[in-house]
C-alpha cells in the first residue's frame, strides 16, 4: 500500500517563479458543478468545513471561463511622470500597482457587481500565487445553467478561475509540477473562493473534509473517493428540475454563518460524519435502497437546518414539495430506485442509476416537468471533472 502524504497550507506557497517567461496570453477551463450527497453546512475561517462532505461531480452543468492576462509594465520613475500615470489610471477606473487589476464579464456583459467576491478571493490566495499582482486580468465566464438558483454556480465558477490561475502558475514556475499537485492546489485555491468549489476539480465522486475513514481526506482540498465504486453508481443520472431560476432569497454564505449559533449544529456535524462512513460503504457495496434513504435524509436535513436557524428561512417552494411527494409515490408503486436530493435552493436533483434511465426519464417527462418553471430541466449525469480547452 502506498503511503499517503499529508499536504499542509504552506506546501502550496509558490516560492520560485519567473514572470519574464510570459507577458500575455489566455487560458480556458470548462469546470463542472457538483451535487453533495452528504452536505456541508457551516464553516470557519479560512473556508474550513465544520463537517466533511461527499459529492457527485456533474457533467452538463458547467462553467466555461477564459482568463486573459497581460504583464504590468513597471513605472519609469518616481517623479512627475509616475504621478501622472497613477492619476490617469485612477481616472480610467484602474487600480495602482499594489492592488489587483481585473475586469469580469459574465455571459458577455461586464459585471462589476461580481468584483468584490473575486477581490476577496484574490486577497485570500495571493500568499500562495504571489504573481497575480504582476498581471492585469480579464475574466470571461458563462454557465450552462442558471446563475444563483441552487445549482452550485459558485462551485463551478470559482474552480474554473482557480484552474486558470494554476495553468498560469505552471507556466511561470521554476519547478516541474505534477498533475497530482496541480489538482490539489487548484482545489485548495478554489476552496478559498467557494467551499464547494474544491469538489469540482475532479470526478466522479469527491470527498472534502477530514474524515478518519477516508484515506487522504483533508479540510484544505477535495480528493477523489479513494476506494472502488460499485458498478451501480457508474454513469449515475441526475436530472435537475428547475423549479425556481431566480436568485436565492438567502445566499449560501449567509446560511453557513447562521450555523455558528444554531441550536442543532453540533448534532448535525456528528450526523454528517456518521453518514460519510455509511455512504462510503454504500458506494462500495452498491446498496441502492440504503443510498436512497441516506441521500434523501441528508437533503431534508440541510433544509431543516435553514428552517430552524435564527433568523429562519426557507428555500424550498411549493412545487419542490410536490415533486418530492410524486417521487415518493412513484417509487412506492414501481419499486424503482429513483430518489431526490436538494442543494441550497428550490431545484430538485432527481437521481437514478443507468439501468433505470428509461423509466426515470419517462417519469420525469410525464409527471414532473410540469412543476418546473417554464418546463425547464437539465438532463445530467456524473462526470469526470474539469477540462482545459484550446480556444482559437
């Protein structure tokens, strides 16, 4: 058995690099969202989960991000020319050399309201990728699914940006970088932008959070599930029913904060750890009935935490509950293995194995899509992780 080496935060600090190697260029990554089966809800600084989580990596729900970069030019002197240059930058909305300089475009439109989150992300990761202040960036992203609607858009978005930055690091580094280290550091950086983003680097099943029974697991980054997954969970389907495509009334960031003084928080964290142990065995043995019971319970527990926080809130909609009840009724009548999970939103993820894809799709078309907003839904399945693209 190979030894598991534990990486700590300082292992991700880039100490040797040369920014004269590259003056400008661009890189593009296509990065999937993910759906947690055992949920993470509650965190501490810096983006450390209060409990471990485990997720399916998706395929059709992705973010496509291009990072354009250009080396900053050093100022010629510290006299009047330098002052005039700084004034010119300020008038044009640019920042000085001690700040991050970037613009953000989403779906082809400039999005200055996205900048504060990315600014905070850059502040958190600068220690680990110190070259980022030496470049001007243009970030261009688009989603294959609705933004801020309970499909983890921050997960795919932040992981895509982290991967773009890692591609630039790989080009600038004076030390050869392995793919294993590349993926772990990309996950580490992504986590500092959005916790669940660290689960979107690889596939098909990813664990984030230290757990004594999961070899190599860490609070700092996600890892591929280390044991053999039963054939029952290969090519698993996830059809996402878009009950509500609008922005959530309460963000996940706020929801996580409300776990700090939650009356049931400690019990929930213990429950999640036990469920990781149970799900690990289920994924290896292929027990679909136990999978259904655990995954649906986890989904409802997540929303129970929201409804019992202070202040309390609810992200499910009436049609969310109608869909859940229809799934329960259909499963009782057919003995199928169709089940649901929920993310932090109103949309329903309908899960079913490959061998039940026909009955699953027929059930969704005949009985469920009428409860979706404008009959909108996304047919997805578990995927293999992020991919770098060559954009000409």
